[in-house]
């Protein structure tokens, strides 16, 4: 267990200040099971990242906005189909490796969802899938859209079905696609337990599989596109947006900037995978907007979220296919 003295010392050493009050100290002491979890919470907090970024001149001290002077990311986003296939194969291997060892943690990287802790936390894992669907519903409403008019939905990166089965309560038919057969095996079992008879799971492990997708009314994807290299993000997104029915909508999250990030396709493919760790990539906004335009869609809403931390920009978009 973590003691109150541990919490106070962590504040002093990591954040350079005293805790706000004793209630905060007691709360953290009860919440964290060990010092590693406490330390991880501290060094990933917006305050710590903000202090670090301020010293480096990367972000403002008030954390209100991202700097307007960040330079462009050098991103190689236009590659051949053969290169795309090689990228798909690499991502498939990385996620199947994780699926065999840490399937739940590979979806939500929290200690309580590791293989050794999941038995007592699996209900929380699946319950957490309700929030992203609620965000979709509220975002659509802000743009004057009623989700009940849409019947079919494609979820990219369905994983173990954490969000899929909440989408299945919202739409008549849900297609859950994932690159990992291991994750899909878990999702099949979860679908059976949930009695989700309106869910179809598909293995998206080849370029042709994306091109063979049926048309649908809604596209949904959160914390998935970012684990693909930029050319693959672009291909997946454009192919899927082209499968949207007229008047259909897409709600998705995508990093569009990461400080000190650059991507060169052949260098990426030549590098050794870091097994057990998922990479995070971005697709610059100018490329993203061209894709949306070519697919005959327009942006209804674009918001920043905190999916990739203070030294990057992650956007959530609501996009609508023109009638």
C-alpha cells in the first residue's frame, strides 16, 4: 500500500510543491496500490507535463492552448499498396502479441486491466465503453442530428467489444472490425455472453478487407487510428469514409500533431518492433482535410481532446457525408 507520507513526498519531489490539502493525500493513498502507480500518475499529470514543457518553451504555463509556433511534422503519407500491406502485417503482429499476453490492457492501458488484475476489474472494463457512445450521442445532438435515424454502424478497432456492445444498443446492426484475430476471439465470447445478436465481427488484416466492407450509416473509432502509421491512417480513413451512405456520419479521434515527430515509411518498416508496446502516430490536419473533402464529406465539429497528452494535438471530429 501507499502511505500518506509517500504521497506528500511524491508531491514535493515530482511536482515541486505541497499537496492541496490532507483530503487529496488521503485519497491518493487509498487509491494507489504501490509506488510505481503513484509515480506514473504524477509524471503523466497535466501539471508535471506542463511544467516540463514550460521549461523547454514548448507549452504556455497556463496550459490554456497549444502554441501556435510549433513547426510542421515531416510525414511520408503517400506510399504504394505493397507498402501498406507490409504495414498492416506489422501492426497485426504487434497487436496479436499483446492480445495473447495483455488483451484488456492493450485496449485501456491501466494497471487494473492487466492480466493479473482483470478478473476483479473486468466489469469496469466493459462498463467504460458506455462513455464514448454517450459522447457520440451528445456530439451529434449539438449538430442537430438524431442518432435514431441511423441504422447501421461500423466500429474500427473493436478490440474485445468494450464499446461495440454499447453501440449495439444504439443501432440495428453493428460491424466490429479489428486487425487482431486474438482480440476478435475475446470479442466473440463477450458477444455471446451479452446476447448481442446484431453484431458482426470482421478481421481487417488486409487492404482488400477494407475495400470489401459494405456501406453503413455511421462510422465510429476512438483511440485506434493513432496506433497505425500515417499512410495507413490515411488509407483506412479515406476508404471507410467512401463507404458511408449519403447523409451518414463519422465520429472519430485522430492525433494531428506530435512534437518532434517525423515519419518515413521505409525506415519505419526496417525498424524492429518494440514488442508489448503500441506506437502512437499522427496525420497532419492538411492531409486529413483533403481526405475528408475527397470522400465527399464535410466537418460538422472538430474538438481537441487529451488522448495523447500535452505535447501533442488529438482531435475528435464529427463528419457528415453529403446527400
